[in-house]
C-alpha cells in the first residue's frame, strides 16, 4: 500500500464504507490510514482522521 497516494487511499476508504464492502478490507484501509497518520505531518491534528475515531464520509 505504500505506493498508493494518500488522497486515493482516503477516497478508497470512503467509497468502501459507503458501499458497505467487506469489513476486513475496510479495516485494512483504516490500519493503513492510521499508520500513515503516525508517520506524516500531513495527517496532523487538523485532519479529519484521528487515531481514536474513524474518518467521516460526510
């Protein structure tokens, strides 16, 4: 997943949730978003995604 751009990852997550895809796939995407947020200032405190909450699709 390292080669997937961040914006594509977030779009994929939002679509997976909206389409109610396999929970394991959604969890895989969540884990990758969480991993990236811990290693990137791009997902800082102003981000819609925090470690203790799921990203919102709204």
